[in-house]
């Protein structure tokens, strides 16, 4: 079992990271870049030639 101080620090860190990721998602969504960027990345990936199968 972990000491309470460790658990408190862990949860605080998780909250900080989750808040940071939420701000990134909100900024991306508000800028209208989310779907367009994802679609462009998918299209670029699909247009790449397939690599040969390993022998």
C-alpha cells in the first residue's frame, strides 16, 4: 500500500495532465483544426506506398 502523500501527489499529477490535454483539445476544436488535421494525416498515410512484407 502506498503512503497517502504519494497517492495525493499521483492524483494531483493526473489532474494536471488531464487539464492540460483538455486545454489542447479545446484549443484545437475551437480553431477548427481537429477534423481537418486528422483527415489530412489519414489521407497522407493512406497514400504512402506499402512496405514490402518481411521475409
